[in-house]
C-alpha cells in the first residue's frame, strides 16, 4: 500500500508531501492544474518510462520519494532477497534526476537499478487509464488474467513443460555427443586394433630404453673385460704365479725359510685372483646376450615410438591412450542406448504435457464463459449493455502456458465486428470496459495500489455514479487512487485531495491540499458548476455526498 509521496523540484512542484490512506483516494483539480504531474512523479520513482525533462525550472536536480507498507507482501520481499537487500515491513523508494537527465535510484537508502524498481512496481502498483498498455490492454497478460479469475493453478502445467524442455535439451546434447563419437568409429576401431596388436605396457618404453642402453654398453666393453679375464686366468697370471710358487718352494729349504713369506703372499694373491676371476666371469655371464635380442628390443622401441608419434602421445602413455579409445568406442554404444531412452522419455513427457494442457484448455473455455457473464453483469450499469465482451481462445504453438492464446475482444454495437479492446472501444467506452474488467478480475488483495487516471472520462450522470460505485467497491479490498473530473466519482471517495496551480513572481507552481468536509463540499460544487459556485451547486454536491 502506498503510504506517502514526497516530491521536490519536479516539473511545476517545488515541494510536496502527500500521505495516502487505504480506501478510495480522490484527486481533483482544474484542467492543467498538475494532476498528471503527480502520476509522472510516481511513475518516475517506480522506474516507469516518462518525460525526459523532469527537473523544475531554476533547480539543479529533482527528487521523488515513495513509502510503501509491505508487511504482508511476500513477493516484494522475495525481490528484496534476490537483490541482496534486507527485508523490512516498509519500503522506501527514492530516485533523483539531474538537469542532464542522469538518474540515481535508491531502495531503503541503498543504491539499486531501475530494473529492480520496475520489478517492484509490477507488484506494488497498477495504473489503469485510456492509454494504459502495461496491464489490461496488454494481450500478453490476458491468459494470466483469465487463469487468476478462474483460480486455475498452472504450476503443474509449467512443471510438465520444464520437464519436457529439459528432456528435449538432454536428447539434443546426447545426439550431438553420439554424432561426434560415431563419425570417428572406423578410426577408433583401426587404432584400437593397432594398439592391441602392439600391446604396449605401462612405462614399457622407459624399461626397454634402459635395457637397450645396458646391452649396447656391455657390447662395447665386453672385449676388454674378456681380455682382462684371460690375463688373470689359469692361462695367464694365475699360471705364472703358480709356477713361481713351485720354483720358490723347491729352494725354500736351502734359503732357511727366508722365502716362506713370499710364498705365502703369492698363495694369497692366487686366491684373490680366483675371486676376481669369479666376479669377472659372473659379470660376463650376466651380460651375455644374443645380438638378436638387442635387435628385437630396438625394433619394439621403434614401433612403440612410431605409434606414439602417430597419436601425438608420450610413448609411456600408449596403454592409457588405448584404454581411452576403447572407452570412447564403448561410449558411442552407450550413447545410442541413452538416446533411445531419452526419446521414449521425451515422447512420454509430451503425452503428459499435451493431456494436461488439453484438460486445462477445457477448463479455460468454461472459465471464459463465466468471465463473459460476469462482464455482462458489470457492463449494463456502465451504459455498455449493447456491447459484447468476448474471451477469444485460439490454439497456438505450445508454451509453458499450454496451447491457448487468450485475447479479450469487444463489440460495441449490435452487428458491429469484434476486435481487440483497445482498437474497437472509444475513449469513454474503453475506460468503462477497463473498469468493469478490473472489478471482475480483482481478488481480495490488501497489498495492491490501483491508480485510475481519468477512467471516467466521457461519462456522466447515472453512468458516472456507477463508475464511482465500482471504484468504491474495489477500494474495499485494495487501495485505490483516482484522478477524476467527475463529481459523482469524487463523492464516493474516502479521502479527497485538490490539486491547484498558482503563479507568483511569474513562477508557476502546483500544490495539493487535503480537503476536509467543508472544503470537499466546495470542490465538488465547483466540479458541478464551475468557478461560480451557486447554492444549487452546493445543494447538489451535498446530495451527492
């Protein structure tokens, strides 16, 4: 509910403070007094499109502040949460504009975007008038209005639609994946066969390279080692040393044991030579290989590295690469099965959605008849008894709303062709159609502020009285603000403000005065008779009140 509106240096307004209340709030004044400025100011702070130049002449900037009571408005609080704003029971919107047109918006004293203001305005305020294209005249909203009128819950339909579209997307992605996988199947099969034939093991390249280097090294030094072995063998140093021992032992008795130590050392040396010979022989035995083995190792290394270059992988990763190709080939088989399951799921999703949408369409057609009957009841007192209001339901391409395309059309005279409500109805007729429609569609909602801008234009007498009565009925469940020239409508108000224009030192300003019982009587009398308020006009005003 709109609680207050504070305007500073906007158009003809210098400073203005308005405190609105629940019920029917009436705004009246002479033509040109500035009633539209109030709506421009409210639209500005709510982020609506409006005049490009708003700053009052002589001022450097303008400002509008609007206070709303949102204690019971969960949708507003959800917007606050999503915007990272703290939840409160009062909403303060403030917007400033400079001479260069630059605008700054604040929500509860925190900077916010104009988009957030517009999201809030869609929930907080409805504007209705002859040139309203935001609400009832927007054909895109008609299906939701019909559903709200009939208390039609579309949450399951929307859930079925989301499920259908999600499955459709999954199927599309699965087909793309399958297409990518299958177009390389021949290559995969050939590469896998080639790798399986070679059967590379993990880190085999490194192992074979070390073994080859060892064999090549052994091949180079084996001759020298064999020569050394020959020199210290029984045919070499060992034999010579054995002969020396025999010669020395033969003369040791004559030498008085002087050669015993030499004989002992030579015997020890022969023992060590035997150990050395054993170590050499063991090494030669361990490095003894068939040259064909080296050739085979080199051929396998060449094959592994050639295959690695072909697939642009490291030789040691060939085995892992082979497993990857096998998985990719298997994935194409799995993808084919997945596609089949998704196609079945999509088919079932469509059946479920189509059935529910068809059932909902039948309910909407019955609801459309109820709305047409309700409108006929409301239209008669508004002097639209010869007009027809029709809820047109056509089949369209399925969306989250189902198959139905809903449009409100009217025929203003018997035999006249029907058409969109804003194309067929004249200004006065359009205002009354909108009012009747709003009465039929409005549910009990304490959180909504409805603004009717001269919706009574072109009507008078009993019709104007009927308009006023319906506005009063709406105000029992919602806050209603009405800009009007009709005394019959003004007399139905719970609260009344008069907008007046004055000129001081060649500067024109607009002001708004809250009327008490006496001044309200005078204002309604003025609306009846003009500037010259006669006793008859006052009596008529009193009668209306």
